[in-house]
C-alpha cells in the first residue's frame, strides 16, 4: 500500500484535469482526493496498490487533452486508510 501527495503545475486548471483525474483514479481502484490551489496548481493525494498509484501518477504527468503539465512534484506519505473513494475537493 502506498500514499503520495502530488502537486502538478502548468496549464492544469479550467481544462477538466480534476474531473478526469477522478475518473482515472476510480478506474485504477485508488482512493484519495484532488483540488485546485489558488496558485494555479492542482494538488492530490492518492492511495492504493503500488502499481495503481504508479498508473495514476503517469496519467497526472500528462493530464487530459487541452492541458499542459510543466512539472509534477510527488511526495511519499504514510498510508492513511481513511479515504473512501476518490473525490474532487474545494479549492484551497
């Protein structure tokens, strides 16, 4: 089990990034959340089996059509086992 925090920068707001990520994450079987940040980045925490987390991170590095990902910072976290599903949260 693995949990990561990812902060993605570039043209990632207003292009369906969060809602497409929710679909990708649910299909991969991971839990967690995603939200826009006021600085123009997108922040997410993803938890699941190593291969599923890697699959989601690979998608996050590309993003949906119409987006441009310039950088993705990934930080390893301790698994929390507290999330149910994968949600889009309010901007922070």
